[in-house]
C-alpha cells in the first residue's frame, strides 16, 4: 500500500501567559491509502491537536505533514473534517449544508443537475434522504452527525478526518452510527483518521490503533495492528479471542502504561490540556 | 370543584374535556382578564389623581376628557377631509366653466393647503422614523460587520462609538439643522428641510445599538463554523455572505429592535424642535396653543405615541420570527 499521508516529526507548542506549553513532541506517523486509523489517548493528550495540524487548522511549530507528496500549509477540502459537534450551519437544511460544500468544492466541475444528484447520493449514503429538507435543530444528534459525515464525504476528500464523531451521542445511537460507518467505509474505502476515546469503537472500526502518551509533550506510544476480518460484526466479535485480546492491549496501554495520575480534587480544575483542546 | 369536573366528564363521556376547558379558562384569565384589570386600575388612579391637579389651563384631563378630545380629533379629521373634497369639486367646476367659455384655457390644478390633521401627522411621523431607521440600518450593517470581523477596526472604532452613543438628539439637532441648511440647497427640494433634519437626527441616534449588536454578533461566531468555512476555502466575500451574515442575523435583529425603539423616542423630540409636521410638532403646537383642550389633546398624542411604539416593536419581533433562523432569540 502506498503512503498517502506522512506526519513527520511534528512538535506543537502553544504560547500561554505562563510561558510556552509543549503539547506534542516528535509525532511521527505514516498512513497508507485506504487505511482506517484511530488515535486514542486520555483526554488532553493532544489527539485533536494532531488532527487539526493534519487539517491545516493549526500550524505545527516544528516538522510537517505531507499529503500525496505535498506539504500542508492551510485547510482544504482534500482533508474534510467531521467535527465533534457536527458544526452544521443552523440556518441551512441538511440538504443545503451538503450543497454548500458540493457547490464550493465541485461546483466548477458539475452542472446543477449533477450537483443535486451528488448531494442526494451522499445524503442517501448516510440514510438521511427522508430528512434532507429539515433544519439541524429539527433532527436528532445522531442524524446531525450523519449529515456532517455526508458533507465531508461529498467533498471527495483524499483523507477523512473525524474528531470524536460519535462522542456526543448516546451508546445505542453510537453503535448504530459505527455500523453505518463500517458499511460506508466498506464501499468507499476512504483513508480515515478518527479520534476517539472509546476502546471498543477503536478496535471495531480501525485497521490500526495509534495510542498516544499523556501530555505535555505527547507523542505516539504504541501502534496496534487490528487484523480482524472485515466485514466485522459487533455481536460476533464479543466473544472473539482476537477482539478481546486487542481490546485488552489497548486498555493495558491506557490504564497501566499511561495511567493518568490526577488527584481527584484537581480533576475539576482547568488543566493546560483542556485549554489546549479549546484552542484546537 | 373536582366532583363537578368528574361529573361533567361522565356526562360528556369525553374524559379530558373538562380539564381542557379549565386550561382554556386559566389562559383567558391570565392573558385577558388580568391585563384588563391592570388597565382599569390605572384608569381609576389617573382619574382620581387628575381631579386634584390644577394647571394654568384648568384641571388635568382625566380619561373621560381625553376620550372626548380623541373624538374631537376624529371629527376634525373628517371635517378637514370634507373641506378638501369640497375644494376639489369647486376647482373642477370652475375649470369646466372656464373650458366651456374658452377651449384654449390651460388647466391649472392647485392642491389643497389645509392644516395637517392628526392622522396625517401620525403618517408623517411614521415616514420620518422609518426613513431615519433605514438610513441608520444601511450605515450600521457594514460598519458593524467590519468592526466584528477585525480586532484592529474594533479597537479603532469602539471609543468613538462609546462616546457618540449616549449623545441626546437635542444636542445633535442644532448641528444637523445648520449643516443641512448649508448643504441641502435645492431650488425645488424633494423633501422639506424639517423632514431631513428630523430624519438625520433619528438616524444619528439609532445607529449605535445596531452597530454594536451587529459587531458582537459577527465577533461571536462559533469557531467551528469558521473552521467549516476554512476547510471549504470560502473566499472572503462568500465567507461573509454565507457564514458571517446569517450567523449574526439573530443579534442584528436584536440591535434593530433596540434601534427602532430609540428612533421612535428620539423622533418626537426631533420633530418638536425641527418643526417637522408630525406628532412631535402636534404636541409642541398644543403646548404653545394653551387652550383648555390642549392638555387633553397632548394626552391623546402621548397615548398614541406609546401605542405606535409598542406596535413598531411587535412588528419588528414578528419580522424577526419570520426571518431569523434562531427562533429562541425571538421568543420575547
């Protein structure tokens, strides 16, 4: 498989009133075409920062990201982002939200009929045709996230970046969304980077799980290959020894090797990590 | 009471009917009866207090006297309308006679120049306030967007806005009057100077809430929406048109409602001094007139001004409900 994305020795520092804060140190990661990679780690470890650097929304202090042989300097539709809280524009319907992206990205190559068909195709892909003309605040959280995914897919990105796409959803909706995503992924074979802090989600969806160490100065800790056969069925996997073994490895990394040492009383206070998250 | 309700329920064979009637009754009481009671109390206190206030123009008018003056104003309006109609019939008759005597007669139509009636003054006031408001809106939107988008612009303009915002219309008016007299010199002016003066004063005073609210609305767009725009690589113009403006619409409407309220308040004062033939001039003329009816007529004007101000605000709110995507911000 050819390397499509090369994150090369990336450092990220943020200027804070009390001096500079090193969020990432020497992050190195290569991603092949068509690969589904999960980034997992404790909250505040810089997962979102990595994603935002790849998206071009943040500029790395040192090192760089190369996509298809070109260094990334700014955001673009070739790296479509599915935002954590859907980020649909509330004054546009589901259809119009996707249409805005399609017109902007592919408008020069498509006529109005093709645009309409492409928008409808992508809404159909995420099973949202029935609510295409509803406003975001008229549909549920899961449906909004579906539209967010449709908007990202419609841009025909080289790589799809998902920032905790199902983090805000309830467990049942989340499971349903994961299944839908697997079906879509099976069809489109996109290259995906997904941030998650759900161990099951990571094992179920990924080809590789990148486990990050705790910040400050977070970096790639271990990388786990997930060699489970596709298509994967969450019920069949529950008792699969391969699945449970992988799951145990991730858990061991997170709770033994990278145990978050955090006294209870300070847990509610703002950590430098949480500040960084909001800046990202 | 509860036995009565269950009894009616059983009688109607339709459970929930009585409960619904009760809810309706409660709504009627809360939305109609209680406000009416409030108004009645006010009328009583007004009526009692008015009897004890002696002015140089006689006793302060109570509700009855004001009602009488309101009727007088309607009568005067009808009389004036009749006079105008008569004037035009007479003119038409004379023209016809002259044309009969001399076929080459050039027809001259003179318009009726009677004194402005109360409804005409209301219309003048509304036209003036809406023109002033429109001028303010056209100026405020671009300024507000520019300030909201750019921190440097904000730092540059913010002190100026804070200084000009609290200035009273009465302070602006002499300046506006003199400048308009010097600049607006046309042989055949389309608008009277008093109209221009009042309108510009209204615009100057109602500009600020819209500028501030637009700027705040634009500056407080969620970062996520800005990121969407960046990922899509929207051009600056499309970013403003497709993301910034719609996102700021709820705040822009809030500013517009505040501004329209300010505009209507300012207008009355401006019309008094500028002698624009609207409600402000009506109040001023009645004050100068000093007849025994004047206080009652001023009171009619006061109530009319209040009512129109209320209606303007409601209209704006309704407009916001129709046009803004954020229905929650238009609930009150």
